């Protein structure tokens, strides 16, 4: 059995994944894409369990691996009786999903309103950003919005940006700090207010 979690709504995707992983898995092997070892996985799936227990393999961001690794592991996953769980931090294409035709696929797309907010992250666009941001916050999406805005700025730091890189970096680091202070109970204002203040400095 193969279960796939994917989609741009990472918060809901991770939550659903955690619920599955919290269930009883007598023999569970967790593997990150950066640590994939074919021999280790092959041995785990094909070796006999001492107590005849069911095996579960969880791979984080499997589809981000090199194509050669994916091509090598796909037949193994499709033929095993063990439970394969794959989590991907973004939406997969139809071509990628065809690799595992019998998989149970759980897709977590973003609401159009969230995309609309992210699309407003551009110079001199503060009023339009705040309008859509507040609409999302009113739906209880503050944690998701913080995660996605950080991701948006991180991509701008790694590639093209219409902003000055130093300003983007400052906003990105300030968001990370606000997130940390919020989680440790040290944030002096509500998290949505902190995010708005940081983005105001970027988008004016």
C-alpha cells in the first residue's frame, strides 16, 4: 500500500500526515530525501520481520530525489506488501503521480484567497496586501500565512526579486524571529500584528 500526501497547503498536509504516523506502526523506518540509501530501504522492505510485524516506510520529499533514485525505488515500492508513506512539500504533477498508479493520494491545495495574498507581495503594494491578508487571518489562517510568506521571501532571496535583497532578507529574518517569539510566548503583540508591521516595512 502506498499513501501520498502532497499540495501547497503544507500545514494541513503535515497535520494529516502526523495523524497517520501517530497510528500504530510496529516497524517504521523514516527516511529524508537527502538520506535515501537504496540498499538500506531494500533490506528493510525485503528482510523478514522477527515477529512477523507489518513494516512502514516513510519518505520525506521523495519526489525531490534524483530521477535515477526515483526510477530505482518506484518498482520496489509498487511491488512490496509494506506500507509506503510519501510526503511532498508541494503539489505533484499528474506525471509524477502516475509513477504509483495504485497509491492513495491526499492532495491539499491552497485556497484561491491565499494565493491572492501571496501575489500581493510586491513593491509599493501595502494596502492591497493588508486587505487580502486580513481576510485570510479572519479565517484563522495566521500560522499558514506566516509559513507561506516566509517561503515566498525565501524564494526571492534565492532567485529573482523586485525588491532590494537586503530589505527582503531583513523582512525574512524578522518573520523568523516573530515566529520564534510567538512560539516561546515572548511576542509582545498578536502574531498577525507582528506580521503586518514587518510586511509594512517591505511593501511601502
